[in-house]
C-alpha cells in the first residue's frame, strides 16, 4: 500500500494543498446530542470544515465534504463525511448543493462489537444553495447551517443521534488538520482494517505533501 501514500504525497505537493478537498472554509458550531447512543457524543462547541472534494470552480457539482472536530476528555475526535448518492453509503457522489445530498462517513465504525455508519443530512427548512464555497458562507452567515447526525447499521433506518449547527465562519483562525485515523476515541475505530490502513496512508501522504 506504500504507493498509495506516495501518490497522495505527490498530489498534495502539486496542489500545494490537501490531495482531496483542497478548498474549504473553517467554521465554529455546536453539537447537541438527541439521545444516548453507541457513539460518545456530548454537548459541546466544535470546529468544522466544509470543502469541495475535487475543487471544481464555483457552484458546479462536486463531492462535498464535512469535517468536524469534537473535543472529548480523551482528546479530539475528528469526523469526516462526504456526500453520497442513491447507491449506498460507501461511495462518494457529487452533489449540486450543500443541502441536496446526505453526507456519510463512507467507512463504518466498529463500536460495541458492531459496525455503524455516521451520516449527516441538512435539516428541514434549509435554503436551497449551490455547491460553491461562497454559497456555503451565505448559508452559515444567514442563520446557520443545521444538520441532523444519524447512526446507521448495515440494514435498517438510520436513527438521529445529534444536531450539528454551524454558525460562524472563521476566516482568520488556524487551520486544523482533520484526521479521523489519528484522532478518535478509544474503542471507536474505522473498519475494515485494510481500508482503515489505506486511509491512514492516504492521510499521511497528504499531510507529508502539504508540509
């Protein structure tokens, strides 16, 4: 799998930014759990990033990204999501707007001995905006971008577990490196192991290329 790390290193160097999701905006928000669940979510302030996967210009369709850093007593927990289409929750899919498609962790987490995906969906009543970062800024500054976070098993209906409200654009803040492979709670790991290793190498290569 080492060639994967080398490829992501080279792509990040060529772009002078992340290999994927190179363009984004940093945000402050709040996370409010709706019920106890398998994931260790707590009411807290969070940092987040909205990004465009391929970095295509303006409001053209793109795989849109959402990253959230949740501070826990055990350390930061970085959650990363990409928009998905009608073919399941493991394949990224371009979206025409920030409220059009659900977001998915793509890979499931193994927690309490079971596999569970994390999903996020724009809450009802959000305005219809295109897929540009300019539109994302307007959405946040116009009253906040609110999403419902849900957990899902391999079969069955996803169950809402929290609300995420992104309320402030932070243009002047330091840019954290969101990394779900490095930053996660004990006992909550991405699965399967080979895919987690591949993602770890991809993130590592992207970090190396940026630095």
